[in-house]
């Protein structure tokens, strides 16, 4: 009996997706609830489980196809068993330097497939690092770099070497052979990110204010208690939990920064759902730490670690990202010295953290070396005054430079 594989409901306002991968091919055995395909929407990636145990009978939608809710993308022959292929003559073992991959062109993501086709590569010689060892665009680019430095690794015969007379005619800085441009369609997630960023610039009066914070106090606190904290709570003590606590404290003092504009009304929120920007394999996403004001430092650290793990594994859900009253972005982990973060609509504020650099500063009329960080607050000037924004950032600065304020809530 054939069981249809259908595109499930994907969440509010999401009606279509793109098939980014099939983990099985026609004729393969599958087990119920085993992941068959991965869909990419404009917000998250979704896994399509097998509705029954049997054999994948056919695939009607290929990688790169756009599908809609309840579309049929394939079928499973329930209870069937995959046929065993007749044994073939043994072939020579592949070179150990080129690990084999089970990817076929049809199963590859569009960007990786295009690169392979343009460069006439054999996908079986490219090691995949994606989900279920799928070849990614980065894997192909890394393979191409390897071939430039070691052309014989692909098993091709070495090219004839130019004679000295010909070699003289070739500029030393000549461009290597290959396409001058690679055209790769934007993913739905990247399209949505682009649209939201442009929308934020057009629909809000974004202004950014800066300050700097001496990280000595918070670093001393962390160094003193990080081992005991890990032993007690089984989670590391990072800076994000402390900045989240400081942010919540500041938001309570300046409620307009935790508000949003809805039509001609200003909606003041009495809860603190803090979005923490996390870089994932498909771009930047902002999962939400719910009710951060009710969580301890250890609980905040554990929740951030849980959400970051889901983003890294491509399993973050719509529920993880919906809502949010304020966001924090830490460009410092990538080495950013200073930036002007863009609002995450409909929020009215976002805090940007940056790298920690030892700089000469004046303390009590003495020049000393201190670990310093620039902070940036971008805010919607339609409902947040400049005075409020500056005082908000100063309150965070005071809490970080004197962490006892977080405990005493002053």
C-alpha cells in the first residue's frame, strides 16, 4: 500500500518552502519517523519524517523545488523491503586522500550542485560535512582549494608544463582558470532577513548611541567563581547571562525601550523576553530567552546554551523565535570593535556588544590599562527619547562595572 508523503503545516503565515535535501533516494528502506527530507522556509528548516515503514517508492519533488502545505512530495510502499542489488565486479579502492560521499547531484543543495556542475567535479570524491554527510557549498569550495594546491588529488592526469618561452608570456599574477562569477539564488531565509532589515530601516526612526564599559569587575567576578559555578550548576558562567540581567534591570527603569508601536498605540510590556542573536549555518537567527527577569544566572546560561545548540543543529523552531521584547547581539565573538545594530521589528531597542580590548584609560587621575568594551544601543526614536537611551546604556554600564548592583537590584 502506497503512503503519500505530504508537506505538513509549517506554522502561522508560512505557506511554502524549498526542498533543501533528501536524506533517502528512491528504492531505499525507511523506518517510520525517520527523517526523509529537509524543507527550508523563510524562518526555519523543517524535517519531514517518514509516515510509515517500508520503501521510498518515488520522489515527486526534487531538491530546489518550491512546495506548499499539503503538497505530495513522494510516496512510501508500506511494508515493502528494499531489493538487494546484484554484486558487481570489485573496483579499485579510492585513494585515502579523497573520502567517498554517497551524495548524488540530485540530492545536493542547489548552491553545492551548481558549483560541482560548473567545475565538472565528481561528488563522490568530496567529503560532506552537512547533515547526514551531505555536501555543502563550503565543502565544494574547500575541495576546489585543495585541488589548486594538489591537482593530482582528483585523479586527473597532470597538465603539460609550459616551456620556458611560453611561461615568460604568462603574467605572474594571472587569474586561475574558472568562472569569474558564481550565481547562487538566495535562500528563503536569506530573502526574509534581507526584507526585514530593509523594512526596519524604512519603518523606524533608528538612532544609535554608544558608551564604553570597563570589564574588570565582571571579569574578576567570573574568574573568581566560574569553577564553583560550573560545579554547582553544571553550566559555564559567561558574560551573556550577566548582560541579560543588566539589560532586564535597565528595561524596568526605562519601559519605553521594552515597548512597541502598534498602529497609533504604544504597547508597554510587563514581561521581558530577550532575543539573543545566534549565528547558524543558514544565517543569523534570534531565539528568545522567555521571562528572563524570572530566571537565575544559571538558568539563563542553560537556556542560551540550549537555544544555541538547536540553532547549530538546524533544529530551532518557530516557537523558539516568535515574540521577543528586546534583543542582544554580540558581535565581539567575531572580533567586531564597534557596530550599529539594526532593530528586530517590532522591537524598539537592541543592544550591541563588542570585543574586549585592553586600552589605556584614566582612573582617579591615573593612566591604567583596563579591558574595555564598546556598547551600542540602537533604538526607535519615535518612542524612545535620546535622554532615555543614554541613561539606559549608562545603567547597563554601571551594573557591569559594579556587578553587586545586579544582586542588590540597584
